[in-house]
C-alpha cells in the first residue's frame, strides 16, 4: 500500500494503514513521505505501529470529506 501511496498520494486526501495494537487502533498516514520511507525499511509491521510514526485512530475521524467510516453504534 505504501508503494501505491507513493505514486497516487496526490489524488487522495489520506491513505491510512490501520491496525489494532493491544486494545487500540493505530494508523499510519501513507500520504506522508517520511512514513512511507520508514515503511520501506521496517523489519516488521509491529515496529511501525509501535514506533514514532503512528497516530491513534478515533472513530469520529473521517477518511475523507466524501467517504466516511460507518458508525457502528
């Protein structure tokens, strides 16, 4: 997905990779060049989501202005 983001990031507001770590959802913003560079040299996915580049995912965040995450309440 990071390779796709490298060549298509300008067409999207956000391209996120989301994973559950423990009890929390964390995301990597793949439109950020430094995040993609870190993904390219990472030895495993766990280190990415526990490293300096992740953000906590919040249910109220929207992936874009047009496509929203469905509310499961």
